[in-house]
C-alpha cells in the first residue's frame, strides 16, 4: 500500500496563480496524492473586535486565495493525476468549492462549528477532519454531526495545532485512539517538520494519510514559522515511507528471489566449506 500524502499549500501561494500551479506540479513530482489549498476571507474568519485589535490579522487579507483560481487549480490537478482539495473557512465557501474539489478538508479550528461540518457533509463529497486541540468528546460530536448530515466517507487526522509542534508533544498514540473509537481511516497532520515523526506515525501507529505544509523555496508567508517542508526535504521521506511497505512481503519463510543464486554457495554440511559439493567441480573447472 502507499500512504496518501496531502501537500498543504496553506498561505504560501502569494496569491500568484503561476506559483499555485507550481505547487501542484512539484507536489505531483515528489509523490503526493493530493494538493490542498485554503479558502478564507479574513473579514469572515475573525471577529471585528479581533481584527480591530490586531494589525497582523488584518494584513492576512494578502493571504486570501482568489476564488477565480479554483477551476484552474482543479484542472491542473486532474492533468497531473493528483486530487484537489481545499479547506472552507466560511459557509458560502462550501458551495464555491463543491464543483471543483475531490474532498473537503475541515481545519481543527473549525471542528466545533456544526453548521460548517453539516454543509460539507451535505455536499456528498468525502471529508477529512483535523482534530487538533479537541478532546475525545468534542471529536465525537463533530463526527456525529458529519455522519448524521450524510457524510459516508470520513477520515480523521490527529493533529497538534502548534506551529511548529515540538516532537515530544506529538502524542502519535492518539492515532490509534481515533481508529478504535470511530472505525474509520486515520492519519497525521504534521506540524513538526521532523522525518522521524512521520515514519513513526505510519509504521508504528498505522497512519493511512499524512498531511504536511509545503513551501516551494522558503519564500512563502508561513515558511519562517518552522512547520513547513521544502520539496527536497519531504521527497525522500515520502519515498522512504512507501518503500517500507514494499519490504513487508508475504511472510512465508523461504528464499527470496534475489538470493536464489546464493543458495548453493552456503557451507556444505559435510565439511563446512563453501560452496556445496555438488557445484564445486563446475566452479573449479571454471
């Protein structure tokens, strides 16, 4: 099996369509199965009081993804053989995204917003839900809301909403908790930017999908915070994770195909010398 890697572009696109397309191309090249953007409007994301008090929040209007990019991004994803996803952060965004996305991703910060959960479920699209900051009771309510609203294809991501996340706070064992509690596919939304965390999430705790924040070149708006990966950093991790599964084999204890030529070169049980006596004359004649 291959793990579903989701490249999260977040706010690293700089509202530049060509840069957005480059993210899709690069994600496809390094082995991602999906590319995800975010659709928000700062005036509908934060309260008026919060915006009035914080100039940094107001400046984030420059991070908004133009809605007119959506059909172009969706088409490019189809051309590159990857899924297109986007996180809606306001209710109307669900309808704006529905014609284009292969699945909806709901952010941890919106987990308590039942109207948004229900709107995504009503779309009939698969839903991936991040569970950062949530306790099990809150997660149960969110899952119930999605399923009651008709979500038939739900995947949950364990997540720590700290940017970056200290390795010691990742609590990857919660991946197994989510699987047992909700009987669905589970994964890890990474903010650690640590290869060992991703390896552990997959090969020890059974994460079936991995979301990570991608930047192309270190110039993205969120790169300096320390939770984003560059393509050359994450590409070998993706390869190594999926190579690990190819190593599992059948479990039958028998010579592997690649070692069959060595079988007769073992020590002969009669004298302890290599190779087996049955091929020694052939070898000596050669």
